[in-house]
């Protein structure tokens, strides 16, 4: 997915992915995939970034996902829920909460997203 995203737009993607096979139960793998997919989609659609990095690391029995870009960033509280039905950051947060995990955003206008 990351390679395809990099080939389809003007953002150059880098991937730092540990061997994560078997870390999550099979039924949770699709939820994790959807979180990664939403991060990549948001970077392509909104960031205007020249480059982005998706990092997936094993940490004990769990995973850490970090999506970074050097795009335009955004100011907290200024984003809107899409009227066309996208889940966006709300969906990422809900999926993370389901596992007892958390979504943390570090963002600054003009300084990209993390």
C-alpha cells in the first residue's frame, strides 16, 4: 500500500516496518491495516507533503505506528468531519481505543504532521 501511494502522487514515501507477522490476532490485523491506510490517505489528500514516513515497530506484544510528513500541518480544532462520510482521524481514534491504545497527534501549521 505504501509503495502504491508513493507511486501515485507527488509525495515520496519511506517505510520503516518491523516483522509484525503474528503480533496481532488475525481479526485485528484488518483494523490495524485500516489505520495505516487512513494515515497514508490523509497524507496524500491533505498534507501537500514532499515526503512522508510510515514507521511500524514491535514493542513487546504490541505495535507502535508513527506516520510523519513534512507537509503543511494543521491547527488543532480547525478540522471538520467530512460531509461525504469519511471516518478520518475519528475512525483512527475509535479503532485505537477499541484495543486500549491511544492516538496522539503532534501537528503545527507549516511543519507537517506526526
